[in-house]
C-alpha cells in the first residue's frame, strides 16, 4: 500500500476536521429546523398533526435505512467521495422543499434531505480516525459532535430571525446553496488516503453485530432514550410548549435555544464526565443508566405537569439527545476495530428508526383529538408522551436486568440463522474508541 502523506496539525484541522464538522452541522440543522417552521407549514400547506409528524419523521426513516449501506460505502470509497456526493442530494432536497406547495412533494424533499445528510456523522468520525493520531481520536470526536450540534442552536433564534426576513421558503433556498458549497469544500479540500482492505463481508459483519447479546442489552435503551429525545427536539417540543405551556413565540424561541445549547454542552460534558468516572472504576454503562433514569423522571415531570420550571425538565431531555457520546463508546468496547463502524451504524439505525416511530406516532396519537383554535388539548400530548415513557421504562428494566435476555435469545438466533451466546459469555475483544484502523500516525 502506498504510504499516505503526513499532514501538519493546522492542515488536519482546516482540510479534514472543519469540512466534515460543517457537514454534520448542516445535518443537525436540517434535523431540527421543522420544529421552528411547523406553524408556517400548517398555515401555508394546511398540514394536520399526523401529516406534520410524518413529514418531519421521514428524515429519520430514510436516515436509519441508509446507515448500513453507507457504512459499506465508506469502507469502500472513503468519507471524502461519499459525503460530498450525498451532500449534493441534500442540497437538491432543500431546493425542492423550498418550492413545494403540497404534502407529497414536501415529503419527497424531506426524504432526499435525510438521505443526503445520512453519512454526515459517520463520515466525519471515520475521517478523524484515518487522519488524526490515535490518542487524539476520542477528543476530536467530542469536538465534532459538539460543533455539529450547534446546528440545533442555529435552528432556534438565528433561524427565527432569518424566517422574518426570507420566510421558510427563502430559508431552504439559502440552505440548498450552503449545502452545495459544503459538498464542494469536502471534495476539494479533504485529501485522499489509501484504505485498509476489508476483512469482513457486509452480511457477516451484520450477523456478528446483531447476534451479540451485549449489543441487544444496550441497543433498546439507547434507541428508546436517544431516539425519543431527538423526536421531541426535532418537532414535538415546540407544539408542547405552545399548546400545553401556553408560551408565546419569543418564549418558545428562548426555550428552544437553551435546549439546543444543552445538546452541544451535553456532548462535551457527558464525554468528559464519563472519561473521569471510568478512570475511577465506574463503567460507562452505569452513567448511561443513570442518565436514562433522569430522562424518564424529566418526562414524568412534564406529563404530570409537576410545578417545577419546565426548562429544567426540557434541558434534561436535550442532554439525553447527546447520549450517543456514551453509547458509541460502549459499543466500541464490544466489537473489534474492523467492525466498529458498522456496529455504530447498526446502533444508529435503531436510533433513527425509533425517532421516526416516535415522531410519527405522537402525531397519530395527538391527532385523535380535535384541535380548538389551532391548538390540541393538553390530554392529547400527555397521552402521547406517557406512551413514550412506558417504552423507556421497559427498555431501562431490560438494561438493568440482563438475565431477561435469556428469555428471547433463542428467538433472535432463529431470526438471524445464527446461534446467540449467553449474556455473560459474550467475549468479543475490546476495541479502542475508533471507527477505522489508522495506517500511519500523521504529524501532530
């Protein structure tokens, strides 16, 4: 294999880190922007609650479905080619969204956006591991997630200011141009590097991932908590705050801004605390379980309308949206390095798949009540959110009581046509927190 060039630190940051961070930033912005434009969409297009839920959640559906194929494409073609190509699809979807006047074209446009940004995080993480020194990977990964989550911050007060100037159509026209520009930057600036030969076929790798009992211990809880938090923040937080809490537009924007900051700060905070606790002998799984418990408590406070500041509960919800920092680290310990990318992709599939189910499902449940003066009754939201809590409590009980896995492990093995080991017998070699084995450490 041809030796790759060695890059200085500033070139690594300018030519590798920042272009992919910009792509992930746009991914987060597209994911959460609909919570701000839900009222204009309802007014201009005439969407009901179920249609609004499906329109926003189709992003998660397409994103989830693309995770496994994209993992294979990243292995074969590298992050530069895959990400730059897909970002052009996102730009086309944003342009179509801007000119659509009916539900079906909007749905297609949203699906194209979801497909176009589906590789944003995984491509960035993979590029980091390829180019940055191994001892810096975890730190740079944290910065990537933190900076990318600033897209959720932009989808609040800054986007609200642009909406007053351009309207939602003009906003998506601008996003189309910016997304195409980021695609060009990634293609032109990011250097190529020889790729390691593949050691696992796609199907064999998936079987090894999905037949691992330790994966199925963490996956339901991670999907139920992270996916629900994403679904709330991407759409249903705003209707709750207006219909249940009775907030006006300025108060709503302030709450969404603080929640978006919670994702960014939470990504850095969770990673730092987990690292320090691990040095003291506290496993990351323990911290993840504690965060899940706090998430459930926060939702119960909201559903029962306990007299505490709602911003406190919603801040816990937003921090939970950054819990992938923990679940990625946990999954990385379960699999060898050559399977780490696809293992994270397999977990991402469940994250985004559950976000789709919750986002659309809340719309279906809320839609069972008739709106009054454009607002749905409080009991509609309480019922929908309460059902989410039930699923999370079940997943948390599953995680805390690993012996329950033995009841269904034969069924999973039958579906996968491969024996599934006992929980405590899963001895897959631990791996560093990385996505791909680097070949030579660049100059740092």
